[in-house]
C-alpha cells in the first residue's frame, strides 16, 4: 500500500547535494572495461538509499538495482542519476516501481545520453573552449590555459548540477529536452557554431608548407614547390592534411592518438626526404 501524506519520505537538499557531488567527483570511480561507471553510480546513490531506507537490510536490497553495468557521458549522465533519485523516492513511498523498472530506465537512457553528450561536449563544447584558449595564448601567454581550466570547471560543475536537479524534479520529462525536437534543434545550432570555431582555429593555427626545391646542374633553383602551390591554391597542403585527418577519424574510425602517430611518422619521413624542413639547427 502507498504511504499516506503524513508518512511520505522526501529527499532533502543536503542528501541530493551529497548524491550529486559523489557523481561529479566519482562518476569514473574504479573504472574498468567490465564495470565502467557502475561503482560511481552506486556511490552516488548511497546517500539517497540511506535517507529513504533507515533499515540496513532494506538498503542492501535496494542497492542491488545499481549493480548492473552502466556507462554514459559523465556530464549529461547526471540527469539520469537525478531521475533515479526521483524514482527511488517514489519506490520508498510505495509506488509500483521495482529494481527492474529502474534498471530498464537506466539502460534505455544511457545510450542516447552518451551519444548526445559525446557529440555535444567532447565534439563541440571542448573544441570551442580550446579554440578560445588558443587565441588567448598567443606569444606564450598562460592566460589561455587558465581560462580553459576555470571555464571548463565552472561549466562542468554547474551544468551537471542543473541537469541532476532537473532530472530529480521532472523525472522522465527532463530527458525530452535532450532527445526531443527542441533538443535536436539546439544541438544542431551548437554544432554549427562549433564547426565555425574549429574552422577558425584551423585557419589560424594550422599551416603546412613544403621546403622542397629543385636545382639545376648549375646549382640554381628552378622550381620552388611552395611558391608554385601558393600561386595555384594558397594553403592547399593544410587543406590536404586536414581532409586526411578527417578521413582517418570519420571514415576509417582511427582514434585521435593513432592519427597523431600517423602524422608524426609522415612528418619524420618528409624531413628525411627533404619535403619538410623543421627549421632546426644542430
């Protein structure tokens, strides 16, 4: 039977804040390929369960719902933790919710939230912040690095906190904004801005040139390849390298680390054959 209004169990602000901070600081606690964020999720739910279930045996029974595998984007995933807190509160008050229902909700949301979060945060927000920071770091200034650290911490903390408490307050409705039509429009707009910023960073900070020069029998240079390329298409080598990196990562699904390794190898070989000149003196 459901509890009466006089006996309703309600999560207070302190308990919710404890749960959120455990997720914020420990979402990747004991991270492994087998469990991913399972233990971080369990740690964030402990204050909730202790508040709702004073009896130790009830706490043990309730925590079993959170032993299943879980992995999503840590930043946007806070909304799932908030929804879970709301569902756990409803279960403690006698609503028709069990551990399987909670697990079904988590399993159904972690995939879409991961896809949205990875593209929105890792693929858009972080490049925008890094682009701004690079512009502020010209001449070796540390201001850019300081800006990035402060900006990221503020956005990450308050962004996750906002999503957590909205998830708790509105339940499943909080996800509609992320996966619905309005959310899709916002993500598309942010993606366009992010593409513009990344394009601006590319034009400002990436410059690939060649030092290849051909000499005649008399020792005079008769072909300066870079000058010829500039007369045909200025910056064409930069465009080629950029498209090559895009092809590797987008079409061949090569990781960013291996893409950088490939670029290092190409640069090394280019220096050996005289196509590139690092400008070093020994």
